[in-house]
């Protein structure tokens, strides 16, 4: 028996030879007994797209996606036979032996030593833009996290030697620190003036781990943005977006005030919970924890699966959990697909 799928004018058609045809719809495998003739059926609802790995292993025939992967592998193998395989040369490793600063700096000695130690431990390779990474992400980031918001950094390399470990270099860094800034005011506003904030200003302000007058730390602002996303996500605002707007005062106090503009979007709730699988106890468990009308919290669902790993099938993956979102109604249908492979017979 052979069953494959091919695409003609965006219509997927199952083709079979022999007395049996297998079709899959809504995650269920159907078996039909047919006369022993060559058959071609138009079946628009047939799904031959990429499936969850657990379900894909259950199918008695290769899917359309599998056949394409197999074809690609076969072509690649033939090309390797025609052309001698060339050894792949790994890019030469860059080893930072020394980091020197060519002017005065005002970060503490402990911060400077920590930065140098981290730079020496990281992996870099020749051919990549590794020096820009060092300059913009690690060095500039260190200063911005300590209040030097407008810091400018330039770095250049000097090759010391080459050996089996790689290319050893020294980095000479020039830092133009600029002024050191402190935190001004923190404000929150809705992106839509007609939509009030879902949380109180006091609750939102607690997520900013800095007080007015503290050294302005860019990393703490990033932490605050993540905390805001988690808070809104826990209450069903899964499309929430926050835009920090900075207002820089270059006066004597050097303050940076921030307006957090919150695009809250719609709040989502669970509409339908469906559990597919042979174990009714699992369905009872999940439906006792998740009920229609509950606020949709993706993190809570992930934690629920982790907490119940001992009773869930061992080979489940995130692809076995299907979300269907209705933007208009603000609802999410949730399906857990824990089906096992059916017993198939020719």
C-alpha cells in the first residue's frame, strides 16, 4: 500500500493503490476499504501539513512534509556522491588576552575587573563582527547600566600571536563616559485615552526597581518591561505592548524621566477546553483546573503541565497543545492532544 500527497492548484489529493485508503481529519485517522483500483480523490479538508511529532509518528504513510524532507535529503546525498566532500573548516577562535583602557574611567575597579573577566571568557570567532559586539553590547552596556546613558565607546584590536588555541588579541578601549544620569519621574498612561489602565498606578510603579533620584540603570528598565509583560499576560492581555518614552534633562541634575505608554489591547478568556486522549483521568484533571470563562494565562497553563508531568504522557511537547484565538470575542479555545497511535491493520 502507498499513500502520498501532492499539491495541484492548492488542492491536496490523497492517492492510493490497493484496497485500503487512510485519511486524517481533525487528528483522527480514518480507514476505508475500497475496490482494488487506482483512486484519486479530491478531499479539500485533508491535512498533510506539518504535524506534531507524536502524531506524525502514528501515521502509516509519510506526510507531504516528510516526503519533501526525504526528497531534499536524497538530492543532497546524490550531490555529495558527485562532488568530493570538502572538509568544513571551523572559523578561527579569537582569544582576548588583554583589555586596556586608554583614558580615565569612573566605574569601580570591581566592575572593571568583572567586565574584563567576562570578555575573556566569552567565545568569539574570526570573520564575525565580534569587536562590535564587545564594544556595543558588553562595554557600552556596562556603562549604561551604571548611569552613563549617553556613553560612547570605541575599541580596536591588536594581534599578539597565533597558536592552536586561536588568534590571541589585545583590545584597547576608549570610553567617552559623558554625564551620569539619575532617575526622574515615572509615569504610566494608556495608549488609548478612552481605555483606562487595567491596574492601579501603585501596582504598576512597584514593578520599577528604582526610586526617583537613583542612578539610572538601563538593565533595571529592561527588567521592568519584562515584569509589566508578565503582569498583563497573567490577566489575559496576551497582546500587551509597552513603549518606554524617555525624557532627558541635561540640566545640572541630569535626570531621565520615563513615560510608560501601555497598549493593553484585549483581555482574553478561555472559551472551550478539549482534551483528546485515552485516559479520562487526565481530562478530568485538566478540566478541573481550567474552566470556560477563566482568564487565559499562558504561563499558568505551562506551569500546570510541568506540575503534572508524572501523570501526563511522557512524549508530549508544546506542539500537542493547540490554541485557537477569537480576536473579536476575546476568547481562546484550548485543545490538549494526548492521543496515542491507533492500532492500524491492513
